[in-house]
C-alpha cells in the first residue's frame, strides 16, 4: 500500500486562503508561542500542512488553546 502524500501550502497560499496579509502569517509564525496553523520547514522553505490549516480554520480559538497547552508540557 502506497503512503498517502500530505499536501502543504506556502505562506502566500495560506495568506490568500485565510484572506490575511503575508506579513500577518509571518508575524504569527515568529510569535512565542507561535500563532496560527502549525508549520514545517523543508530546507529553507516554510510549509503549512493542509490538515492543520483546516483545523485552524474550523475553530481558531480552540485550535490555539490546544496548541498553547501542548507547549506547556
């Protein structure tokens, strides 16, 4: 059985999808703790897994609360 390939968005694609400025996406990522959907780095490229983007979009406050809790342990 072949592994299912995960899809990713670039920061610009995420900004367009969420209808926010690219600068906002970059700002969220650099916050401590980070804001917005989780990201992954591939070399020098930042990508956002589509599943994380969808979870964030469905309920941003709950998503962020869970993400903040994970960082405390």
